[in-house]
C-alpha cells in the first residue's frame, strides 16, 4: 500500500479532513501531520516542516500533500 503524508493549517483544515477518507478509499495509507483540530490562530510551519523533513529524509521516496490558504508560504518549505 502506498503511503501519502498530509498536512494543513487552519486554512486547509476542512479540505484535508475531506481528502483523508477519499485517499484511503483509493487505497492509500494516509499519515496525517495535522492540524488535528481547527485553530484559526495556528501557523502552517508547525505542520508543514515536519512533513517536509520526513519526505526529505526518505530520499524523496515518500510523497505528501500540503494544503494552506494561498500556498505561497507552504511552497517555500
């Protein structure tokens, strides 16, 4: 089973919650890096950086989905 890592801040929280069961129904193992609860004051690096590190340490073998508001900051990670 192929694994997908997923993370979002408050701006992408709702979409992430919808994507997880969709991905699982498609046969993927999903590892959720958060946010696990909606918090309008959270900050994307808290969730994106650990996911990016995990992918980097895997040598690019693992794949991830990062969801945010504009995508600008997330793209810099």
